[in-house]
């Protein structure tokens, strides 16, 4: 029983991480039809900057963790918005080329991180509490899982509230529904593009700082390895659907944990198998609309 | 001039030019050509021939991707998987079964055809961006399998080539030129197969699917089976180049199945010019030589004296290539071939606008 609880909560923690990456991917795809390959780089950059911040402030205090998260979110948002403004916008409505630009950006930035911080993982420390465990129904759960879950839920709620109750949220939701109609009504939908990139980048940035605590290190490959699972999550959840991304993140991560434990480390393969099954049974994903 | 032009139109001049080019490439190992700054040494030396053979392999691989992306408009992010199936498949079969090279190659081909048909059939259930992500996921699964089973695949260390059943003329540093000629033969073969496919009835339907799939369906033609055919042809050609890669490099590493490797193929095709066979070939050769030169640049002495702001980006070949790629996508949508056409006498109407549209049709 305690093993099941441990796997479940660890799975939820990993799912939280997937969601932080996938939420931005899904929003961006939903509004602009862009598959953002550079999303992993936003995450990696935020993780490195968060690590540098925490190191400068003394890594063991809660204050430095909060500062790291803030720096991560801000840098993620800034870089993402910059990417949209400088690169993506120039290729308006040319989806394949937009994807290619983000591919080039991902390749170039990972190489740049290699050059700046080295290819080896940098092991990190955080507040002492994060490294300890808490007993839940007999299972000893690492505390950072709780932090991950709490932050991911907060981010989900914040994005939902933003989309539902603000004017910009309304524009974004309308844009996902029918972009040309929004433009025809005289609303500059391009501002919403930058905004969506910033939100996705901020979520990925927070995810980056938390991922470094989850794995215990930062490396230039951090974002790329998470990005692939985030892609799978967005396809399973249905491209462009935020609740879909949330549900699929949890399903994928929990399944991965259980398969890793009970089926001899085959978690990654089981996830790909799940993707194949979902595509065969329901090609538009769990929550996706008919294209 | 008009004679030349009419001959050009009939393809005679193009055939002659291609023949001269292949003949020139074939005699390179016998010549003592030195191209400073491009090749590391004279063309007869094994080191240079190794790089030239690698360039031909990348060109052939780009051609195989051209069948998917350039002709049929399938943006696959898992093409490296089939390259790896060729390389690892042949390596494992040679090591485990004790078959001779030719039967082993045949067996690998069968494996590649079966796997490509199977994975292709599943991933072609979806199209566009979803297809890209699904192929990426399959390639990732392959990458995990290769890394996690070190007793079969050599894991992170890579798989060495078992030379016992390989003919002597393909083993050893002095025989690099034989491998080079083999690579030249393979790329000619791949080029002809791709050309044949593009001009076949199925190829025309594939191009029509790229332009407008709905319309193909309305005309009563089957888009799925044509896409699957293109997928299998492209994947099997990639597997053939993978086998050649195994022979040339005397082994295979997990990098061959990584997502980065697929992105590299994509970079090559876009760099050369999407939708053009010669673009893929030129892109492959230019990319390999550039990669080689940039790596040499990163290790050179004068770069150590530069301030960190310049030194760090310049010592990362992938950073320069990635930036170059972004610039090509932004400002040079037709790639190298598109640029050549623009600078040339505009003999063909392939202007940048066309190339851009061509790229976009693949959505």
C-alpha cells in the first residue's frame, strides 16, 4: 500500500512538472497553431538563472527559493515574449516556418547553455525541508513533490481565472475559438499572442526551477527531456485544451511511475504505447475538438 | 544558346552535368586536390575521404527525408529512428547471427520495411503537427530502448562493428576509399529511387496530397496509402544510409536516434532548399563540411584569446548552425538552391515566393 501511495504522489509531482511545460505549449498551439520547440530552452534558462539566484542569496533559505522562482518565471516570460516578438511574429501564419524557427532556436540555445554552464549537470541545494520526507499513510514522500503539486495547482487556477475573468483572457479564449473573427471585430489579436507566449514562458520558467529541485540538478538537457513528454501530454490531452493538458499530465506521469516500478523501468515505452492507443481510438485527444 | 536551352529542357544537359559530377566525385580518391579551409587534407588521404563519405551519407539521408517532407509534406520528427534501425539493425544482426554482409543487409531491409510500415500506419492516423509529435514520440521510444539495453545495443557506449563477416576490402583505414565509392554508389542509387518515386503516379498523388489533401480525397484517390508508401520508401532509404554509416564509422552511437539528429536532418533539408532533390544533396554536403570546419574552429588557438562574449558562442558549432538555420528560415526561404536560382538568370521560375509557399503547403 505504501508503495502505491509513494508512486501515486511522486507521479502527481512529475505530472505537475509536465503540466507546467504543457500548459504553455497547449495555449500557444491553441491560439497560434505554433508548436514551440524552444519551450524546453525557456525552461532550461529559467532553471539556470534560478539556480544562480539561489546560489547568490544562499541556497538554503525559503527566501532564496521564492526569489529563484520569481527570477525563473520572469526570465521565462521575458525570453518567451521576446521570441514571439522578434522571431515568430515575422512569420505570421506560416506555421511550418514558425516551427522551424523554434527548432533552430532550441538547437542554438542548448549549445549556448553548454558553452556557458558546461555540459555536466550542476547539483543544487534548496531549503532543508525540501530534501526531507513526510510520512503519508505509511509512505515516505519527498517533500519537494508537495511543493510541485501545490505550485502547479496554483498556476492552473491562476491561468483559469485569468482566462475567465479578465478582458485579455476573453480575447485569448475568443482567439482560440476563432481568430479571424476576433481580428474582424477590431481587436489586435497579436498582443494576445505575445501575452500567451509570456504566460507559457512564465509557467515553463517556474517549471524549470522546480524541475531542478525534483531531479536535484540543472543541465542544458533538462528542458529537452521534459519537452518530449510535454508534447506527448499535449497530444493525449488534445491540442489547445488546458484542462486536457492537466488531466493528461497526471495520467501520463502516474502511469509512467507505476510502469517504471512494476514493469521493470518501462515507463517511457508505456507512455508512447498509450499515445499510440489514444491516437488509434481518439485521434483528436481526450479533450480536443474536432479539427 | 537556344540549342543548349532546348537540350536543357529535354534534360540532356542536366544528365550530362550530373554524370560529370558523379565521375569527378568518383576520381577524387585518386587525385591530390587540396582545398584549404574546406577539407582537412588532400583528397586521397583517408581522413578527408572519411569526411567526404560522411557528407555523401548525410546527403543521401537528406534525400530520404525529402521524400517525406519535400514531396509528400509530412513533417516527421522521428526520421532518425529509421537511420538507427539501419545502423543498429545491421550491427546487431552481424554480431548475433554470423550471417555474411549481404544476407545481413537483406534481413535488415526486411526489418526496416516491416517497422516503417507498422509505425507509419499508426502515426499517419493524424496529420500536421500531431503527426510530427507522434513520430517524435516513437523515435524517443527507440532512443530509450537503445540506451536501456546495453547488452544488445552497447547502450551509451555505442555498438561496435563486428568485422568478422565483412569483406576485407571494406575494413581498415586504407580501404576508406572503397567505402567512399560505396557511399557514392548509394547516393546515386538513392537519388535515382527518389527521382523515380517523384515521377511515378504515386509520386504525383503524393505531391497532390501535399498541395491539397481534401481535393485528392474528393477525386477518389487514397491519400493514406500514398502517404504510407512515401513514408516507407523514405524510411527504408534512411535505413540504407544508416547501414552505410555503420560500415563507415565502424559502429553506431545512441546519438543516431536522438531527437537532435532528426532536427539535424531537418536543418540540412531546409538549408539546401525544401522541395528540391539537389537542395537536399547540397545541404548535406555543405552541412557536413561546415560542421567539421566549425568544430575545428572551436578547437583552434586564436579563439581562446577572445573575450568570453565571443569565445563561448564561437566555440559551439551547434550554436552557429542553429543561428544560421534561423536566418535561412527568416530571410532565405528557398535555401541554398533558392538563392542560386535568384542570383542566376532566373531560368526556372523558382523564386523565393514559390519556395516559401512550397514550405507552407506542407501544413
